[in-house]
C-alpha cells in the first residue's frame, strides 16, 4: 500500500507535467503570476503618473492664482498711486497760496513787473509741500520745477546732485556761462544782473555769501535741441530747473522769471523792475544836467542807479546823491 501510494504520488505528480494517457499534454496554465505582476505594475505606473501630475497641477494653479493676485495688486497699486497723486497735486488756489510759502512765491511771479504774464497759475500745481511743478507756462518752456530746502547745506547738496545727474559727471563749478548765446556753464548770479564765476560754492553752503555778490548759482547745458537749466536762490533756499526750446527763448524766459521769485520774508531787490522793454530815465529840463531815476527800473536789460539829482537854477550845475546798491549792467 505504501508503495502504491508513493507510486500514485509519483504518477500524479508526473501527470501534471507529463503527457496524458492518449499521449497529449494537458493545456498549460495561464501565467497568473505574470498577469498579476503586470497589473500591479500598471497600477503603480498610473499612480506614479497621477502623483506626478498633481504637484504640476498645483503649481500651475498657484502660478495662475499668483499672477491674478499680482495683477490685482498691480492694479490696486496703480489706483492707489493715482489717488495719492491726485491728493498730493493741488492747484494754486487762494487757500493754497495763503498757506504755502513756495506757492505764494510762484504765484507772485506772474503778477510781477519783471515777469508779468510769463507764469500762468493755471499751468502750476503744488506737487508736495515743498515742490511746485509748472507744465508749459510758455511755448518755449516744457516744464519748470521749484523746490525749497530747510537749509543752505541741504539746498546745495541737492543742487550738486542734480547738476551731476544731468551732466553725467562729477559736479564742476565756475566755468563757461549761461546767456542767450552761451548754453554751457556753471556760475553765480546776482541781482546786479551779473554772472560772476569767482565765488567758491563753499561760501554758498556756509551762508557767508551776500546777495550783492551772488544771490544764487546757475547751471546750463544744451542737449538734443533742449536747453536745461538748474539754478538756486539763497533767499528761501530755493532750487529751480527747467527744460525747453528754442534755447534762446527758454533762457530769456528764465532770465525774467528767476529775478521775480520772492519767498515770504525775503528781501526783494527786483520788484520795482518794470519789464524788459520799459525805459528808466527821463530827460531833464533845459539848462539842467543829470537825470532822476528810481531804483530797479530797466530798459531792455539795463538798470539805472538809485539816486536823486538836484539842479542849481542860477549856475546850471547839479549835485547828486547816489546809493551804490545798484549799478548799470547788462541783464543776465
């Protein structure tokens, strides 16, 4: 029996792989393990693909979301900037002029004798508490900006920085000139209508310079058909700049206007000037010599001395008393 059972086991085991009684092999079993492995592999691959796509989708969503958010923030920032600008930019109304010293000074230019009608208030805006910007006050001037500073040191630090920026080189002083025919230089200017080039800028920074010598400084350059001017005024610590063309017209505009900037509390040496075409002196009666004039009047760029003249009717001779505060020079 044991031998038969062993034989059956052996025959049974052999029948699984060996031929049947009729000599044919039994059908091969399906490779279940292989299919299952392939199924597992497919599932794993699909899972990996899905796992890989999910972060990509998240990144895309984040990017698009951030872009939309950035766009919204950009739009909001632009709107806020416009709103701020709208608030900060104020027309030169009576209230503005009454409460802002620079606005008052700029408003006074257009009604001055020297620059009457040359800076309409409608072209100017108060763009900050210390800045007034005027756009095209005249066809020859594109823009003019006035700024004030708390001290002479601050004023001239800003002046040197601005000149250096325009020139594209380190600041240089006392060279060339700024006139109708000269468009490159950096010099002083005074209310004697002169452009001295002998005073160091250190005297301006220290405040030791007096108006009779120099009331401020001016820089000019000509580039791409435009005249660029930057100037200072010691009284009130004012800096101005302009650009415009033709350069002669722009300069003549500046020549008249910069003598008419009077900050509240500052002395005005040019308020009596009657403009660029006014005559200043009168012809005395027959038998007298000399003329009688008033300080500050001009005749196309010249200004007469202040003083009075009396005449002796018997001898025909005259005597005069003159204050040497103003001299006859060419207006600059």
